[in-house]
């Protein structure tokens, strides 16, 4: 092996580890999907599914499904089902997020699930992995049309520590696929405020 080959192997490994290091985050962490209309470079489209999530702004194509605008800022991610996609899935993978610096971490995000086509079995699920994406555990899911509003949800991550990844999966209903618009925005991993903080604040007031 000559010097040039060795050098190019070194540079390939170096740039690979550098790129990955850029996608290692430490919670508290928020992804607001405000990346000029592109998917954040640290979020990955699964290839072991049928469809992709897309970044969108404004309203979706039909008024009977989907949000009118982002929850926060201009952009959000959505799954706007293509022609005859009944039963198909789309998964989006988060970067590495280290929970070590947050006490009683929890996941908070905003979702919009509205449309008669979501019944009976259109769904969104959030899974978590502690081993770099080999094994996944379901944290949260919703099935069927929920509300024509952005809804927030909090899920405790107190059973988890170290580096984790999240997977967001939309499954298009077996019903009317075109009224099956899923949207998500402001995905955060935060620390639960402790009772001690409340105690100190209320004590100071006296
Ligand atoms: Ca946003
Ligand atoms: Ca971003
Ligand atoms: Ca995909």
C-alpha cells in the first residue's frame, strides 16, 4: 500500500468521524425544522420503509387534513401521502442525543393528526433506541384522526440514560389515503424542573 492510498484512507475515516461528531448532541435539545426548507442534516430518512417525511411550510393540499401552518416558525415535517399509499410507512431518525446532563429527561413535541382518512388505522409512533438503532422500544403512539389543531405531548424518559436515538414512524391508513396528513414540529428533549427549585423560589418570596 503506497502513501497516497494510506493518506486517502486516513482522510476518509477522519472526515467520516468529523461528520458524525457534528451530529452528536447533548440534551437539552430542540429540533424546530427551521433549516431553510431542507431536512436538518443530522436527521436521517429510514430506507427500510416505503416513503419519506418531507419538510413543508404553509398548508397542505386539502383543507380536510393537515395543518394550516407550522407550530413554530415557518417549517414543519410532514407525511403527505402519495397516490394509493394505503398501509405504507415512513420513518425519520433523530441524531444521537446524550441524556447525561439533564435530570429526569422528557420528550416534548407537537403533532397534527387530522383527517377522516386516518380512521381506522392511520398512526404515528415514536420509538427510542439505547444501542444506536439496533433495538427499538415504543414510547408513544396515536391512531386515527385526533384534532384539527397542533397538540403537544410529554413523554418521560426517566428510564433512559446515556446516548439515545428516536424514530418517528407514520403509517398511512388502510382507509382514504389522501386524507391522511401527519405533521410534527418542535421536537425537544428537556429536563423536568425539580421540586427543589420550586421550594427555593417559594422560600425566597417570604
Ligand atoms: Ca418549525
Ligand atoms: Ca435544525
Ligand atoms: Ca424512508
